[in-house]
C-alpha cells in the first residue's frame, strides 16, 4: 500500500569479483545487517534491496549478487543489463583475487553502460595480519582506471555502508541531468515471473 511512493529512484548495482571474496556477505550486511559465517556458494543470481535517503531522495538500491556463477564464467549480459553501479570485490588476503580485477573490469565494460559507476572494494580488512594486497597498490589501480576505492570488512561491518552509499551518491550525481527513474530501468524488475514472455514472444528469427 503506497509503497510505490516510498522511493523516487531505483538503482541497480551489481557485485562482481572472484568466488569467496565476500560478495554475498557484503550484500547481507548492507541490506539486512547480517553476516553468515558459513555462507556456502549459492548458484544462481540473487538480489536484495534497501532504500536509503540520499540528498533528499529516497533511493531504492537493488543489489545483485553473482551467487557462484563467477566460477562458470557464465555471467551474461542480462546480469549487467540496467546496472548503473558496480562493486568489484577482491579479498585483501588473496592476491589472486586482486589479479583478476582487470579481467572483471573488462567484462563489465563489455556488457554494462560505459557510464556505470564502479568501486573497487578490498574486502576482509579485518584480516590485516594476512594482507597480501597493499592498500596503495589497489588505490593506485583504482585512480588510474577512474574507479572509486574502499577497503571493507563485511565481518566487522567496516565501510560497508560507505561503500554502497558512495556508489549510490555518485550515481545520483552523474544521473542528475538525466534522472534515472523507475521507468527507464523497469527492465530489471523481476517481480513478474512471466517477464520472459515479453522478450521471447517477439518474432525474431524467420523460419524459412
């Protein structure tokens, strides 16, 4: 009832990065303030929403999680469609997850809007003694590539709010002139399970 008026804008934000870097826990911490110590890899795409107040706007952040698909390199353009923000996550204790950041960035720009707001996120900052990715190195990479940057800990709840809110604020700033409204990204709403028949039913290939 009246929930339609509860927010002005919907921003779709995707979480990308290697498996096990803590994407699901960042999502859980931001949208439900939860952390699951034994989170298993889930298969499929999950998303969760949270409405935040930013600069006089009520913004509904719809955060999508790859939920294990990254292992199969099966993330498709549908996942990125309509996304206006992305958090590219690596684990500060596992250098390999940082090394794959460039590949994720490349894939993101192949599928997403070129103006997408991207934040590089070094997660698990609570494991400082096991750090293998220096903050300066990642910060430097982010600056060179025009990305926002923060280190977070989903476990300790450090900088999680800041990471998402900074991305949302930057999206709002960028989209100021061309308001990103619900109508323009209605393609991302998954509330009607029959949404499949909007695209597939369009005649596409002539059977001759």
